[in-house]
C-alpha cells in the first residue's frame, strides 16, 4: 500500500527529529487526514517530565492547528523489539476526533501491528458537547 509507505517514511523522518535527551527513546508518528494529508510528529521531552509531549499528540496538534478535524489513520514508529501502542493520554486525545482511527504500530525491524483506536481504548471518556 503506497499510503502506508508514505506514512512510515514520514514517521521515520519525524522520529529522527525527536528531542529525547532523558529517555533516549525517539518516537515518530504520522497522522493521515480524511483528505489524505499527512501530519508528522515526534516526541519532545522536558526536564519537567509532565511537560513532555508524545509524537502522536504532536502530530495531532499540528493537524488541528492546520484546521484538520477528521482523521483516518496513524503510523507509530519506534526502535523496540516489538511495536508499541500509544499511551493512554494519546489514545484519549485521538479518540476525541476519530474513535475508529486505524493505527499501525511498527518498529525499525519491519514488524507491524494494526489496531482500531476503539480497540485500544474501549471505554473512552466521552462528553456530550
């Protein structure tokens, strides 16, 4: 799938820009909008750890800042023995916009897993607005 390759490439490039001097755990993410635009993000750490932002939310916030509100997929790329899934905060932030978002988690060894966000966060916090 051509789009998956583009998303993996975007996530890989973003991962290379990660600012992670404390964890030394660079992460890259690429978020696909419903109109096929890609927004990439990397994790940005801070000495005050609570201020750290994950790659997934960096990509999401960039897309929202550009006026995007509908998303269809995301790739998350790490250098781990097994692909990792988004943390709970990222799951909830993404769920706000796209409960059925598909997420491909991948590592640098070529392993991939595919999920739906609603699988990863089955009892998401919902508000009626």
